[in-house]
C-alpha cells in the first residue's frame, strides 16, 4: 500500500511540476462542484427538456449520496494531507472515491445517453477525464480515488438506466399520498444511514499526520443536503405531474426569462435560508439544512414551473412549444 501511494504521489508531483496550469485546473474542477450543478440542473429542467432534467436531478442526488457514504466507509486521506505534494485546493472530506470523477461520469454520461449523439458522448467523456485530471493536479485525489470514482459512477449510471423505467412506472401508478410517502422514506434513509455509518467509526481515530486536515471529514452536512434535496425533488415531481406539466421549449428570450425568474427563487431559498437558519448545535443545524434543501429543490421542480405556467412563461406540456 505504501509503495502504491508513493508512486501516485510521484505522479501528482510530476503533474504539478508542469506549472502554470493551476488556474485552468481550478476552473475545470468547478464543473464538478455543487454550485455548478445548482445551475445545470435547473437549466436543463426549465429550458431544455423537463423529463431529462428531472431524471438528471435524481442521478445527481443518487451519485452524491453514494460518494458521501463511501468516503465515510473508506475514510482514506487526500494526497496533500500526507505532506508530500502541494494542496492547490482545500478539501475536508475523505478521499476515496473522487466525488468529482464519480459525478462527472454519472452526470455528463447520462446527458450524453439522453442526447443520443456521438458528439455528446465524446464531449461527456472528455469532460469527465479533464475534471478528473484537475483533481490529480490540485493534489486533492490519488489516481486510485479517480479510478474508483469512474467505476462507481459508471456502475451507478448503468443501474439507474436499467431501473428508472421500472421504478417510474411503479411510482406513476401510485396515488399522490403514496408518492409523497415514498419520497419521505427515501429521504429519511438517505439521512439516517450515514448517521449510523459515522457512529460505527466512533472508535476509529484518523492518523495524526492528517487528522488536522480531516477535522470535518465526518460531518453529516453532505448527507442531510442530499436527503433534503431528495425529498424536495420527489415531492416536486409528484406534484408537477399533476399540476405543473410544462414544456421546456419556446423562444430563446422566453427561456432566458424563465431561467432568471426560477433561479432568483432558488437563490432566495438557498442563500436566504442559509443566512437565517442556525448553524449550531449540529443536530439542529442538520435539521434546518434538510429543510432548506427540501424547499429549494421543491421550488425548482414544482413551484417554479407552476409559476411559469400561470405567468405564461411556459406552455403546458401537451402543447407544442
């Protein structure tokens, strides 16, 4: 294991010695951040294809939850925590798997699958590789973290593509109260399983050489973020199917206005509630984080489209756009 890590540290050091690429690599890394996907998912859902956008939200949340849970389970260090290479970005979570590599694989390849064009596949693979390379260059992931992210992201996407039609048909046949109940149960499982996982690590201490970097590595914020968002998306999709079926098409100007109006609502809830909700003690902060993300995604999936329809910023889905 030591030899394997040393070889990978040498690889990262060689990449960093190229020099002059830090700015580009940080920019590429942003394409795998939460803030970027907070733009991408509504853009696809509101302005390009509502069906693809809704499924994209589920892929994003599922991949994020899996990455968070596996990081806790493996609790491995990041390269710069070992003091052998520079940390050109700061990360407090554990290393394996690379969430950026995993999410890039799942999300960009899902979009390519939805677009069904060869150029889309080429672009998606290139993006996933470049985002992954940026994580190596920045010293925040080993090559094994990145490869693990590719494998897990690809396996998750394959499972999603296989299961999604079956689950959608099953959920579509349920009444609203049962669909909402399924969303509640899924969100509670998403929140509570990582709580149990962290509890199982209570007696396992991180090595002293990287414990200072990993002081927040066992934070449950990521789990409650995904759990709350999952509730908002699940309830939002169930309600949208009944009262906010809309077409994401229309003139470019209409789509731009739709995105601006919708995203203002996202910012009000995402940033506004963050400013007023407490961040201590941990248990209370996690509950309010869950509520904040549930409301933000519920707005994005259901209430914003309902507003679009009422203000004629979008046509009903059964009309040609």
